[in-house]
C-alpha cells in the first residue's frame, strides 16, 4: 500500500472548478472504477497540486461518494438508503445523492430544508432526531414529511399533536460496544418501554409502523449487529403478537470508514449485515431502511493541513509535539477522547519516525488530537510542511465551530 503524500490511484472521473465548490455533471451511467478505499484519488492529488488551497481544507472526490452509495445500495438490498445528512450536509453531496435516488435522514429543520432545496421529495425524508421542538415537527409535517422517530411518551405526545396520522417508529437502546463513537444512551429507550410506547402510539392515532436501533458509529465488530438484530427481532415479534402490526425496521448506521485500523471492504461488511438480518426476520421481511453517513462520505475526503510548530515539553522527553493548523474546534471534533484515529500522510513517509503528540492551533487545552495513541511521524517533518488526514469526509465540516479563537473552520472543496 502506498504511503507517500504523492501516491495516486486509477482515475475516477473529471470535473471543473466553480468558486469554492466544484461543478459536477449529472450522474453518469458508466461504471466507476473502484477506488483504493480511503486513499488520495488522482482528482484530489491534482487539485491540491494545481490549486494549492489555503490550509486547512477538506477536498472530497464526488466519484468516490457515488461509488460508495452504489456499492452500499447493491449490498444492502432490499433496504432503502437514508443518507445521514449530519455526516456531511454540503449541497454538492446532497444533490448528487438525490440524483442517485437516495432517501435522507434529517435531524433538524435546517437539514430538512437543505434536502428539499436539492429537489428531494418529502416522502424521501425521515425526521430522525428523537429530540424535536413541537414547532419543528409541525413544520416538517406541513412540508409533507410523514416519517418520524420517537423514544419517550412526551415526544409521542408532540407527534400526535403536530403530526396526526404520521408513521412513527420507536428507537430502542442496544449495546454499542466495539464502536469507536458509541453514541451511548442519549437516544433510545429500553425494549420494555418500547413495548408500551408502540401500543400507546396507536391509541393516539399514529401509525406505529416500526422499530429502530443504532449499533454505534464506526462499528467494527459484526457480532454487535448479531446481538442487536436478534434483540430487535424478538421485540418485533412480541409486538406483532400483541396486535401491533409493524412493517418497518430501521437498522440505523454504524458502517465504518477506513481510519487507523483496517476494516472490511464496504460490500463485504454490508453483505454480512444483511445475512444477519435474514437470519432473524422471516419472509416476508418488513421494510428495511438504513442510515449510512460515514460509510458513504468518510473515505471520499482528504484534509490537508500545515505544520505550525514542532516542539518538546522537556529535552528528556522522547515525544515531539506537532501542532497543526486544524484541531478539535475547526473540524476534528471526533478526535475528542482519541475516538476516531485518522491516518496521516506526509511528504517524508518512508523515513525514520519518532513518537509524537498531535495538537491543534488554539489555546484551549482540550485541543489535543492524539497523546495516548502512540502516533509516530517522520523525524524529517518540518514547520511549514503539509500533511494529509485521510478518510476525513464525514463529521468534519459539519462539526466545526464558527471561528473559536479566531481560527476559521476547515474550508471544503467538492470535485
């Protein structure tokens, strides 16, 4: 596997610049060459060499986004793909996925509007946040959206009031061990509570259509899918036995990108998930939907950053501190707790390396990306060198703050 920053792979397509975003023709019927997952594509390499954009910047190859979507749609069939808008809500990505026939998982009024602006039909949007203002539920319902999630009685009451007759599904808590970003207990309820809530949903005039769960973002352990799907299937059968005729299972997200640890190819992972689903749901299976975000856009993006400072805290210490011009607040929020470990490429790859602590540019002490993860970078690395953070197309621009400490959030280009 190539590790140099100049490494390139087979051509995946062409496009032309238009300001901050790159214009893209309508979806082509021709087959896309499969990219090396999470590597610098020729388009990105040429763009960075030709344009030398100011750092930090994210460059996303839309051909890789298209390839990932098509691969997942094929491997997860018959499930429908509801792209998790929060992963990367750029209009270039939403527009492309809309052309490809994707549905969308939106978490807010703004994300709903962003989808509608790209020509997405209301019946292709799920309001997938368990915490919604009454006014936002009414807004979505007025726009024609009829699919909503809930996980507690008060949220159910809001839906009954603002979205009468809507299809609703209950999010159930499952074990998320093995996920790099586990999601914990913020969204979802116990299976016992879900039994009661789904019955009450019917009594409130809502279409209690299904159940949902999430195995945790960047889930690398397939046995967690087995445990979660078995638990949901048992709950599904119990509810149907009580006369609640469910017809929908939302499998959530969790499909991993390629970070510091190797993960299975996209198609193999998705096919394994579907084999698990088929083991636990008899034919005819309920309608299935999935909500991939990272799995579609993560490996399509590369962040280029600059080394601002190299220092030590004591001459006796082995580790050098490498300060970049991007950090926790400007696009790398998922490094909190060293959860997501990006692969880093430099112009000096292949030479001797040393232990490093990697930090961002702000004066806040939380702005340390990696201190415990034993990253090693070339000893030849110098101030002013550019480095690349691989597979950074998801949860970077969408989580960046608006200018903390005066540092602008990461800029983005879509080619």
